[in-house]
């Protein structure tokens, strides 16, 4: 007895399921890679911003030490390079008098920056501090004694 040949048509369901699975896994991998790259760049920017802050802070400390030693802004260098950051320093001196006491008030600004805005690599921090400096001991609390 011969049986008649039965032809089954393959519908390709497994092929379609495999393509959907591969596409889903590839999309997940691409999303993960993008997320990791973004987080890495964000972390690098945070580190650079912190470095810029401390470069500006160091510039303020330098300016403060220079003025505290001679009570004058003229000897202050206008630009420093600290850890690859250009730190621009400005000083605004003002003589003050209260009752019979004379003292100086200095407003220091330090602006640290590195990179270029057009290249998307600019990192910048600006700090400002105001201090008073007296030539001798006085009742002015909070002033630096020279």
C-alpha cells in the first residue's frame, strides 16, 4: 500500500519570531549603550566642573594671600593657570572708615575656565568673595588682621 504524499506548507512562524527576538535584543543593547555613554559623559562633566570650582577657589586663595601681605591689589596677577584652567582674577579695593577706624574692603572675583564653547567642551566656574583687612587689631569682627 502506497500512501499518498502529504505536503505541508511551512508557515515561517519561527523565522518571524526569531527576527522579532533579535530586533528586541538589539534595541535593548543599543539603549543600554546610549544610557551608559550619557552617564559617562555626565560624570566627566561633573568632575570637570568640580575641578573648575577648585581652580577658581585656589585663585581666590592666591589673591587673598597677596593682598593680605601688602594690602594692595596692584601686585595681583590678572591671569593664572591652575591645573589646566585659565583663572582670571579681578580685585576691587575700597577704603572704608567707621568712626575712628579705617580699613580696606576687597572684592575678589576668580573665573576659571577650560575648553571652547564652539566645541562643546567649555567648563567654567566663577567665584566671588568680599573681605575686609585692617592694619592692626581692632573691634571689627570678621576682618583679617594684617
